[in-house]
């Protein structure tokens, strides 16, 4: 689950598989009648040396590799900067073989990495001054997004801007295997997409079809129905009620809602601010405009967030909630992978 607080400022509140996985791993899709191209392995483009992290990743078991890319959001191999750069060059060479121009591009301001709320562990010293870090992170995100808007644009967006609908559909089928517009639906492909080839040829990951993904998504249902988790959640809920949240938190899911409400109140107070910055590449001074929280509302909501986070940590400790989650998650990982045929 993602909570968005206006102006596209978002916070990851769950630990679930998202559509981004389709982009990273690719999916089985290809345009019928698309010209066949060579299937030779793509070399490290521009002579880039393969990062050590990739070799270390391949040395893990198949289950460990899948758990990393599917469930470990912040620790995913796809979030490591050197792997991102290597993958971009791989995609560029692969897309060239498919007849498309693709420019390796790594943004200067990558998206923030935030922990799933279900796995929140503090530390308490941080919680006592920052809460979960949600409101403070949103303050920074708004400015980073504004700075990104004046930075050098993604050259691939510029390239795609001139495409017809048919060309765009073929482009994304070649890049990620995704079907857009009126293109054919994803299905068994005669040739893997470039993202899929990177996952399979470089990371040694198995190909995942829609049925596999549906089964793997059941992992979160398995966590929620784990007996140890259910008992710990009940203890945690009782503790949160005693801490003053009886009317708003009746289960762990309500923690997401309560935090989202705190964020929404702050977002409703947003005001426009302007500052002068030097534009990258031109050294010209330009006006940067973006939304920020009204100060008094922000401070009041930050106090609310801090109180919630501190109570949450205390109740997690009392209920041994994180230990129960670790146990439930490990069992759910094994079960989902086994049922998908990868255990």
C-alpha cells in the first residue's frame, strides 16, 4: 500500500509486490509478427565491468534471489547504484539489437528508500524526534521533485515523445514486455524483452509469468493468517488501545490508515514556496517553486507522528511483533515460492 499526500508525494506503508517488479524483471510479451532479432547474449555495453554485487547475487540460491527482488524492497539488487548503471547499459545494447534507441540514464536524485511500515523497527531515538520520518521525508521529496523538474530530462522520454501509438507499444514490448494501448496482451514471447533478458541472463533469475506472480503475491496473505502473527497482532492492538489509540486502531492495518490521516492533514495545509537556484548545465539562476507544509500544522502533525511511532515501538516490543513477523515472513516466503514451483 502507498499513501500519497498530494503533489505526488508518497510513502510506502506495506511490504507488497508492486507493478514495478514487472518493469524490473520484465514479463512474457512480444508483438506478433515483430521482426526476429538475434538472441545472442548482450555483452557489458561500453566495456563496463560487471559489479561484484551481481556475482555475489548469483551465488545465492534461486529462492534467496527471488526473495531479494520480490520482497526485500530496499535491499533489492535493483536498488544498488552500480547495478542500476550496469543494467541501463545492458538495456541500451539490447534495445539497439531490437531496432530502438535507448540511452543509459541514472537520475541524479533517486527515489527515497523507506522501510515498509510492517517491518518498522525504529530506532527509538529516531522515533522520538522524527516519528517514522514520513513528514520530514515528504518535505525533502517535494523539493527534490522540483529540482528534478529543472534537471536534464530523461533522454528516453524525449525519444519516446515522437513515437506513434504503434511504435510506443512495440518499444515497451521490447523493453519490458509490457502491453500498452491496443497492443497484444502479454503472453508467451518468441523473444524475451530486454528487462527479462537482464533478469535471466545476468541475474540468473527464472522467468515469471502472470500465474507465477499471482501465486507469489499470496505471500502477504500467508503472513496475515500465520498463527504467531495473529496472536502478536492482537497483543499489539491491545497495547495500542491502552496507549490512547483504541478508537482508531483495531488491527495492524489501521496503523497505516492512522499514519495516512496524519499525513493528509499536513498535506491539506500545503503552501507554495519559491527559492532561487542555479539551473544545472546553464549556471543560470531560476525560480524553483514547490509545495511545502504550513509550519504550524507541520509541527502539530509531526508531534502526532512522533507519539504514534513511539507507542508503536513500545507495543511492538511488548507483543514481540517484529519477531512474529520475521517468523511468519520466512514461512510465507517458503510457501509462496514452493507453490509457484521455485521452492
